[in-house]
């Protein structure tokens, strides 16, 4: 939790600095400008923010505020408000933009699949065709695959994840950490640190990746036991809106 707060403060440092500078100017100028009428058809609106940080909101709406015609932004971190002076049309647009971004932080659902690969003659499993398609052919040269375990976990940005699952050939442990979650029109990305263990053999491998939301990603493989095939760990990340 402390690390999450520290990262959040760091992320907002530049935003708040800029916002504070504007706030010093805006404190007296917002009212004075409107009373003087020197800027034409400008209105002032204050937007209450529920989820997004005021500094982040400032960065988002900057392109919609034009200082050369009297537009101005004032940020108040204590009340979690942002006050804007702009034309009525632009204020309506800013309201729409803030409504789009001022949303609860999404949860991340991670579907892990542990697959064993070897050189046997077992018939291909149609359920694993997506795993085979996601494997880099110049790295993984296996003949067939079988799923030995799977785990589904849900977490949020900067939280730990861990699950113990019984599967074919023993008990497996998937653990790690969800890092930064970036939401975008195409889905976004999730930073992951992941480790795969087995109760019979200890740690198989660990890795750090940026997983694209909705895409099946093969995290890696290892052969921790000589008498078994290689273990492959794959994950699909999805965003879950509260």
C-alpha cells in the first residue's frame, strides 16, 4: 500500500506542479476576468472529481482550454475539484471528457494456463490450439501439448497475486504482482511479474512482461523435472469494470 501511494505521488508530481502554478493565477483572475467581460463569451464551471486525481484531470483537459482567449484551469487537490473558464461549448466538451475518465479503477482478471509439452505421439488437443498458435515457432519445437492446471485470479494495480492449484502431476503455485494498468481504446496493457512453482520441484521460472489486454501471452517455459515434458505458462489479462 505504501509503495502504491509513493508511485501515485510520483506519477502526479508534474501534474500537480503545473496545476498549482495555474491555481495561483486563477485564484483572482477567474472572477476578475468574468466581471470585466474582456474575454468575450466565457463561462466558469467547477467539476467535482470522484475517482481521477485532479492533477491527472488537468493533464487530460489542457488541450481543450485556450489561454490566448482567456481560458484558464484551477486545480484544488483538497476538495478534489477542477475549475475551468472557457466557452460554453468547450465546457460541455470538457464535461464529457471528464465523465469518460473519472471512472472507478478497473480490476484485472488473469487467466493462467499451465501446459505440459513433450515429444510423444498423443493426439492434438483442439482446446489448446490457441496455445500452439501463440508459441514462437523458432523457440518452441514440441510435438504435442496437454493442459495440466489453470488458475484465475483478480487484482488491481500494484497488488500481489498468488494461487495454489492441484493439477496433473502435482500441485502448482502461480504468484506475482500486478504493476501499472494502462487503459486505452484498444484495451490497454497490464504490467505483470509472475513466478511458477511446483510443490515437487520448487521454482520453475519467473518473468516480467507487459501483457496486452485480451491477448493470450506465453510467459515462458522450463523443464524442472527430467522425466517430464517442459512446462509452459500462458496468461490472458482482461479488465473488469466495477
